[in-house]
C-alpha cells in the first residue's frame, strides 16, 4: 500500500515538473489553446445570457413567461398537497 501511495506521489510530482518545463521551454504555446477555448466559451455564455434577457424583457413574451411561471408554480403546489395527504 505504501508503495502505491509513494509511486502516485512521485508520478504526480514528475508530471507537474514536466508541465512546468514544457510551459517554460515552449513559451506557453501549448497552453494558449486552452486559454482561447475558455475565452470562446465565455463569449458564448455572455451571448446566450443577452439573448435570454432580451427574450424575457419583451412585453408579450414577459406576459407569457409570467403566465407559464404561474402555471408551473400552481402545479407544484398542487403536487405538494397531494404528497401531504
């Protein structure tokens, strides 16, 4: 058991050392891909949030949204009442 823990720690330290060495040697180039990917995902989330805000803020859509929300809320209260009986 001790050998397994020792080997796991050694492998983890070795991988961290190799990762840092590659980052320094290549000037961080391999890791820029991941940074760009995170940026793209963040922009997509912002665009989706703006779409949802516009969808909800419309007058007709806001009324429909509130109506659906009330129906769901009322249905949830009825189902809770059934559970309590």
